[in-house]
């Protein structure tokens, strides 16, 4: 799976990602503050425009299911 495909799939899952964050009482701004990045980077990663490993790991640690993350670092492993 290419980075572009990962981004498109994550874009389609963006509302599910946001719902998990809301369940956990987290906004994208708060998640960004906790990991030392901007809210804009968190938002761009959730929307599939960026692929920040730091944000993807924080989303994973916050309880976002792997099925919504489409992390390009691991996409090759899944395709094999």
C-alpha cells in the first residue's frame, strides 16, 4: 500500500478517529500539546494529508484502533 493509499483511507476514517478521541476526552489540540506538536499537524495527519509517526503513535496510544490508522510504516508488512 502506498502512502497515498494510506492517506486516502485515513481520510475516509477521520470521523471514526475523532469519535475515539472525543470518547477519551481528547481534542486534537490537547493531543498535540501532550506530544509536543501543533494541532494543525494532528489534524493533517487525521485527514490523511500528512503521515507524522509521532501523531500516529499518539493516536494508537490513545486507543484509536489500528483499522483507522493506515500507517505507511506498517503498510508494507500488511501487504506481504
